[in-house]
């Protein structure tokens, strides 16, 4: 009696599939940390060591480093996309938009490759192009809602937001300290709608125009103590006491002439 031939196309056991998913998640997590800390030059062998798996496991899931990098970037973009979707129902559209912007910048500052993906340039492969388009579709409603609320300038386009992200991430990478760096926050503030400013021109006062040619010295003319002629005001200095130099001389002589 012959035994049945051994089947080689038997489907993988559930435990094997679960192990494969777990190993793939470990590799992605280790690669994300490695790329963020050491850049894209880190080797697959080092990523395998950090993940606690063999090099063959890494190559089985990601035959090349480019494929692993793309998978890491897609994962990060999809997380930001999910975050943007979660902000859609926020009661304050402006607050939600700027909170999301801050999250994108602070969470992306360690990954320059992701900045390139946000602009969808230089990464023509379908995996990242589709992830970038999903991100754009999720960000657009946040921008539109904030503009309708009056929190964001009406002339800001999606491409402007993406360009500001790239610049702010570059600033964030060289700025120490936790949270959003102050220079990056100042750049984000450039997107805010400015409140209407009052007219700086002074309003014209009602009533008759004041005659500026009139003499500002309103003191009535006093008579000269010598000849009783009204003394005209000079407009500057001390008020004149005598009507003329001749009367001033007469008054001087009278004060210094002894009585007989």
C-alpha cells in the first residue's frame, strides 16, 4: 500500500501568517527609527538587528531598501492622513487646521524624505503617489473650512501649505527644544487672515473751520502809561509796556529824575 504524495501547495498555517505580519511590523518599526536617526544610508542588516529578526526575514518582506523606505514613508503619510480626517469634525475649523499643521511639522522634522513626498515630486512610484494624493484629499477640506471661517487667508492654496510645510520642517530640524519652534510658528502665522484695520486717516471734524491766521494772543491791548496810546501786542516774548521807544525813554527819565 503506497502512501499519498506529499502536497507542497498547502496554504500557510494561521500561526505562520500571524508571525509574518508580526515580523513585518517589527521591521517597519525598526526601519522607521533607523531612517529617522541615521538617514537612508543605514543597512538592511542593521535594520534586521534592531528588529530582532534575521536578514532573510527583512529581504523576504522588502527585497530592496527602496521598497522598505517607501513602505515606511507610506505608513507615516497614512497616519497623517488619518489624523487630518479626524480633525474634520472639530468645532473650531481654524484651530483644527493650525493644530494639524503643527503636528505635521513636529512629527516630520526627522524625515527629509517625507517632506519630498508631501509635495509629490521626485517619487513617481504608485505606492507613494497614491499615499500623497490621499493626504492631499484629506488636507484640502481642513484648509477650505478654515478659510470659510475666516481664520486662514483666502488666497492660500494647497500648494502654498505644502511648501510652507517643507520650509517649517527644515527649520524645526535645526531648532532645539520640544514643540513647534518659534520661527516655524511665525511662518504658519503668515497663513492667518488678518483682521480688518481701521482707516488711519484722521476724520474731518464737523463745524466751521478754524481761522489759523488770527492772532493767538487774545490779551486786550493796554494803554501806554506815558501817552495813553493802546500798546499793540508783539506776539512773541513779554508783552510790550510802552507804545514806542520814545515813551520808554520818557518813562526812564521820569524814574531817574529827582523831585525838586
